[in-house]
């Protein structure tokens, strides 16, 4: 972290300042006219720390004024990222880089996750685990709800246990299709089935034609380590989720060897598939010929009408004769698409493989786009043929007569174009509208576009630090039961939030938001307050806001002799007697309590010895102690004639009154 030093209205003197953190000095260059300076980066453990800054001065004495403060660093918070798949999202790496401890879980396993400080619900997640998350929030856990596209948006939480806890009115579900009556359809020209010979709605041949087999062949060589393999895992789960429950899916991985991560299984068994795909790990070389050959042989045995293979790799493979196996598979109706990840893939070979396999080549220079690329390919080569099969039943007795001549036998069947994707809401850029703790250092930042913006409204005592251009809330923060809650009406979780992650402050902004939602913790290393009190006899006392006594060690921030004092217990305070009042200035050091294993850092100040003004001192002590000053002493009675007597009553009474006031002040200070 960095410390910002502010000089107020008067600029610093140009030169070199000295920044000190727990006794370690770092020079800071001060440009002319500067009013705000930033310290060098500091890494420190949780606890209390002393920060001082000495600035140059233009006076002849060459003195360097000193400023000091105490800072308290809390333990890093922990966050549970809940997604539909349980695969690590891009948000996880950004939070880890900012020091947040991250746990990953799917909706199905959320209730098995350990206790954390903040739960983050990614797009689409939350409905199945709403009861568990609501109980966590009731116990003080923070909550961050992130929007998404379509059904992955905020409307997914309508009617769940979380809806009444949120500080927003959730957006209404999308309106039904236009109710405008469509032109009447022509009468169905198909002959009704013969009641004497009833026919099932879908026979075995039709069922087979509508089933899909999808095989993902994924590179797990060493060059795929990090973000690439993480995105490959997420892409595999995303592709499998596009299938129908009766479809078949398999995952085979390769480096120098071939490994069936998930042999062919029904797509409904998602929990099993997720666990298997999470085993993908990078290491080794690249050789995908054996994986393709074995994969083609296995998928050919699947009783499905549509069979498609997707090859994902980022490197160059060993030399082999690929054309024969790829064209042989295509002759059996098995299509092949290839995805080149990054800049090092052999795109020439991959392009030939896609051409021989009647598929497509997708260059994914940005690994974060892998899930989108694989989903697009599934729409083209999996869903479109299956939808065409649904609309073309095989039974001859239900096919209407047609005057249109059939196409020539040698004309290849045309794969219909995939249906148009639903229109997406264009990204929008929020702006800062209200101050909030998580915006520290980002008050004047220009935010990037956020994907899948939604409309929502504030409920209760929530505030909207970020709003869209039209003034509607983009981020709302409030209380949810006993925990803090924030709702972001956009995606800051998945690969769709790419512009946020490309922003230099994106990771910091989201991490600070998560930190601000964590419950407040009582620090185990808070530094006690220390103050000096001047006494009437010229001595002084150091009062430490910690019980039990201990050893106080202080030294002037600008250099000088160390002050050591043994503090005695005095109720909930500790008090040390000092021979003289410490010199005016900033004092730094530590206090080692008698019953503590570690000492606490201390920064305090001294005004120095007060001027010798007994009347002013008496007034001050009387005011602090609540005692009443005797401002006039009665005159003594007259003695017998010719009797000589020295009248000492006025000075003695004044001295006694002053001692009583000092005693009352000390007792009050020690008790208070």
C-alpha cells in the first residue's frame, strides 16, 4: 500500500523528504509546488504501525518538521466466489493479486464451503443456494451480488430468500413476446395418422437423429499453464451446459500422452463432469495426434445423429499424417473445429484440420474469450443440425405432399444457419455519484464500460455510489440483515467483464469493494494512546491507555535520546512518573505491556514543559480537577497590644490549596 501525505493549503518546500515506516527510512523527492505526495510502496503485516514524514525547510537552522500518525492494518478478508459451474472465474485472480483469500464453489456445493467474510454471487448463481447464503448474511457475512446476461441477471433472485435482504428492487423479468396477432398459419397439410396403426410421436430413429455427441480435446501442455488452462476448464463446462440432458459429452486431454478426463456420459450428469474437468492441469509437451485418433474412434460409437469434435491447443504438435483420420471421421458424419489459443499455435495445421473436418478455425488470441468461442461453435455445429432434425420427421405418412421437386441426389445437404442471437444490452460506463469507503483513491477515476448493464432502484437506506449516465443506480450498497450488502447491475465476474479487467484499476476497485463488505474485526494489535501530563513540581507523568503496566520506550522522531519509563497499573490505565516533561515534538516508539507477547507501536506528541506561570497552572489544574480556588485569604485576628507576630497564613494556605488541586488533578487523570 501507499501513504498519501497532504500539506494542506501551503505547498511543500522543494527538495527531498524522508518517509519512515516502523523505523525504516525511504527518501521521497518533492517537486516544486507539490501539496500531495505518495510514499514508496510498503508491505506490512496486520497490526499497528508508525508512519512519520520529515519535510525540508528553508529556515537557517535546517530543521526538518516532522509529521507522524498511526495506521492499523486488518487481516486480509476471505471471499467465497459462487458460480454456476464451480470453475475459477477471472475475478478470482484479480482478488488474489490484491491480497484477498479466495474460495471457489458451485451453487450445488456452496453449503459445504468454509465460513468466509464475503460471499460473491456470480452471474446466474444464487437461486439454488439462497437459503445458505441468507443464513450466512444473517450471521454478519458480507454479500456482493453481480448481474449478468439474460437469465444470469439479477432477476434470478426473485422469490428467493435473498430478495428481501437486498437494498434494491430487483428488475422486472423481461416482457413476454409481442402479443400482436401473427398472420394465420396455413392449414397443416399433413394427413392425420391412421388410428388403426398408431405411430409414436418420436421413434428411435428420430430420437437418435436429435441427440448430440460433443467431444472436447483440450491441450494441457506446460504452455497452457495459468489463465489458458483455467479458461479451457470454464469453456468445457460452458459448452456442456449448452447440451440437452440426453446428449452425450466427453473430455479428453493431451500433453505428450492422452488422458480421458471425462469419458462419454450424459450431459445431465453435470456435477460429475465439473469434478472431472477441474482435474485439468498443465504440464509436459504437445502431441494431439493420438488424442484425435482415439477421440474419433470413441465418438463414432455414440448413438447420436450429430457428432462434433472441438480441438483446443496453443502450440505446435509432433509431425503426423492427420488428413486420413480427419477426412475418415468426416465421412462418418463427425465434424471437427479447431481453436488456436494465443499467438504460438500452428494455425496453418489447425486451419487444414478444420477444413478437412468440415468445421471452422477460431483464433482466440485472448484466452478469456475461450468460453464464448466454444459456445459459438456449439451453436453452429451442434444446435443448428439438431434443430433441423426436429423439424424434419422421418415417417413418410406425416410428410405433406409437395409439388416442389426434390434436390438432386448429388447436391450436398446445406446445414442451416444458426438462429440469430438475442440482442444484447450494449455495455455502459458508470460514474461516481456518492462517496463510499471502497472508492478511496478512485474518487475521480473514469470507469470503463461494464457488460450486461441492468436497471434497478434503491430500496430502504441503500446508497448508490455508482450510477449510469441517466442517473439510475449501477451499484447499490446497504445493510442486509446484520451484514453489509452490495448489488452491481452489471458483470464483474466472468470473461464478459473484459474491459473492466483491462482497466489498470479494475482489480483494485473490485477488491476494495469486497474489503468494504467484510465484517469489522476487533484488532488484536491496536496501539494504546499515550499522553504526557505536566505536574506542578516540574515533573511529568506518561499515561498509557492500556491496563496492567509495562515498559514505555520513546524517542524523538527527528532524532535524540530515548525515553524509557516503567508504567505502573492504575485501573484501566498505566502511569509512569517522568523527571521532566518531554521536549516538544513528535515521539515514536513502542509499549510492551506486561501480559502481552508483542510490543505495540506508538506515535504521540508533546507540547513541552509549560511556562512558569503559577497562576495559569493553578487555573488549569483547578478547571480539570473541578476544585475551587481560594482567591482571597481572610485577614488574621488582631493580637494583644505590643505582641509581635509574623503572619504566615496567606502563603501557607495558598500553597496548601495548590497542593490539594494538584492531588485532585492527578487522581482524576489516573482514574479517567
